[in-house]
């Protein structure tokens, strides 16, 4: 019988070599992330290649450093076009980094994002990082209650328990019960944004990325989102957010980083 121990010697050596490489990467990543941090960007740069009338390079981020730990909220400020949304997307593993890196704690390990496989990035998005995008992409034909329950179902919660938690958060964000069974495609901008927020705040995340979460909300709903952010912090989330109004920023953020549009190469 060909058991596990019967692998050819060369293959076993390759495996050991891979394990050694992984251990070295882990050790380097651990060194880069201070013990109390959950997420760090080190010299992070992002340049887009535009194909308009011939290829052109657009620098969106130039050597950004940041770090954030549990129970902390870091606010990103800067004018429109200074790269705030791009930075959040880089932290979420949506964009390939041009240089620098993102290091984060995921379960019991420390991950270097530029070296993470697609599978690991997906696992990070299920377990570790919650992200509220600036613009909601509506999932067609799925009921609101199911959209909001999904992050809990994915990590093994029962349907009853997930629906109960989803209902509670939808209530807090003032989405009327009669809308819960409908897909949000026909909802107003503010309602869609609140469904988007409910879907993230339904679960406790070690890391939360928020891109202008209150841009189209009225004062009452802004207050609810403020409470949800503060509760998430108290439960231990490390948060990086873009908050378009200064008053809101000052209520939730413990520190701030101001981005300015990078100088473009001529
Ligand atoms: P902010 O959120 O601060 O307004 P963004 O991160 O959206 O800034 O944009 C920063 C710059 O990068 C802008 O000049 C924008 O046009 C450009 N940009 C953002 N995303 C892309 C993309 N996917 N492709 C090309 N350029 C982009
Ligand atoms: Mg933006």
C-alpha cells in the first residue's frame, strides 16, 4: 500500500523547503506588526495604469504607513481624489499593491497580504475583515433579511439565529419590517446604504473598513451608526474609516491620517 510516508524523497524535501519559507515569512510579518496591532500598511503605494489614449500612469497612493489595534478607530481624511477609497481597497486585498505591504492578524496567524493566496484572502473576508464600500452593489432578487444574515450563515450560524440577529440590526437602522422580505434594488439610496451597513454590523469583526458609511443618512440614522461603531470598538474591532463629516469623525476616531493626492510623474 502507498501510505503518506511513501512520498518520494524529492517531494518531501520540496515540502520541507516550502514549510521553512512559510515560517520565515511568518517571522518577518510578525516582526513588522507590533504585538498590539491588528492591521498595518507599510510604505504602501498604488499606481493605476490607465488605457485611454495610450497607457498612462496615475499614482493614487505614495508610501502610506498606518497601523491600528483592537478597540481603536483610525480616520482617513483628505480631499476627494486623495486615495482614501483606494487605500481601503488595498487593505481589503481588492487591489494589487504597487509597492509596500499590508500585514494583518487573521485567526492565530499574521498574514502578509501581497503573499496571500486568493483562497486565504477569501477566508480573511469571511472571518476577519468587514468592509462597507462607498457604493452598494445590490445583489438582485435576494431578500434584504437574507442579504443581512449571510455573513453569519457563512460562519455556521443556524438560519433562525442569523435571521434573528439580522432583524435586530435592521430594526436599529430603521429599515421597516415590511421591506425585509424584498430585495433592496428598489430601495432609496439611504435605505440601501443602511442594508449595506446592517450586513456588516450584524457580525463582530476583528477588523472593520468603512468608506463614508453615513454619506446619505439623516441625523437619526447617523447617530445609530455612530453607536454601532463605538460598540464595535468596545467589542475589540480595529477600525479604519473615511467619515465625510468632521463632527462624526471626531465622535468615533481616536487618531487621524490626512492623505494628499500624490505628485504625478510628468
Ligand atoms: P478618494 O476616495 O480620496 O476620493 P479614490 O481612492 O477614489 O480617492 O481615488 C484616488 C485617485 O485614484 C483618483 O484620481 C481616482 O480617479 C483614481 N482611481 C481610483 N480607483 C481607480 C481605478 N480603479 N482605476 C483607475 N484610477 C482609479
Ligand atoms: Mg472615496
